[in-house]
C-alpha cells in the first residue's frame, strides 16, 4: 500500500491537535500564574488541560481511519451540548486573544446520529478558525438549530470575511485565501477540508456566507427523527 494516505492523515491529525495543544499550553501557563485564584478555578483549569490531552489522544488513535463510514461507530449526539463542550475546551486559547464565545441553541433538541469524535473535530476546527481570523476581543457565536429534518450549526466571527469567489474553494485541502496568506496567521489549509469530509460522511453539507461584517461558516446534517442515518 502506498504510504501517501497515511502521511496525509498524519498531516490532518497534526493539524487537529494544534488547537487542543495550544489550549493545554495556555492552561498550564494559567495554572502557573494563578495568584489568588480559588481552588475551584484551579480545578476547572486542570480539567480543561486533562480533557484536551484526552482529545489529542483520540485524534491520534483514529488518524489511520480516514474515510471510515458513519456506521462504524454511530452514537446519538447532542450538538448543542457538544458545542458548549468544545467552546469550554479551548477557552484558554480564546482568553489569550481576549475573545468570548456565546453558544445559542434554539428550537427543538438538536440531536443527530454520528461519530462523536468526528463532530468534535468539526466544531473544534470551525471555532479555531473563527478565533484565529476574528479580531482580538471578538465576540464569537455558535448557533445550533433544527431546520426541517436537519440540524444546522453555524460559527460566527467578525474577521475580514471571505471573498465570494473563494467561498467554495476554502473547503479544498491546503487552500488558503489570499487574505489568509497575507495575514501572517499560520495555517495549513487543512481545517475546513476536514470539516467537509466529516460532514459529508454524515450525509450533510457545508457552506459559508458573509454579511454586515460577520462571517458565518455552517454545516447541516440529518437530525434524529429526521432523515435516516442508517
């Protein structure tokens, strides 16, 4: 077998662990400079560090399973709860940029059947992108809602936006917009391609829109009691 598929997936795994690794680094730094912080605050930081280490292990453990089908290990996932969990996991990264994130769940319960780890990678990559390209002090938002037989999750930031002509291309592996390349922000162009792969593996779709100085990247997948996930 050609080694290239393995090398490709290891590149993707390396990309996916950068954000939790950064959260671990920021969390440890915060633990070392707690000052008069309460024991409860220290325990919360330690829990964030521990969960990010676990997440990195899960990403690496599945790094050779690229393209596995949804039926390999499907579970029922509350996307609203997952969004809150991912936001909490990378809170140290957001805090370092003085950013906040608001998770808004509207309407009926946003539950889907899918790969929990894969969906966590999707939300992690989207929120990481929003943080990186949003300004210092940005107010980020994750919105989760049911629409017909699908659940739609969107991540909003107030960065420079994406030109209309590049909005489809950003989901290709290694593609970076001209603005991203000139921004000085490090990147590989892999994050959104991972998002597209995982979402399409759940029989869903992805997209991006920009309006009124806000960028919205979204994905939509079948809900429980909606389109069958079998």
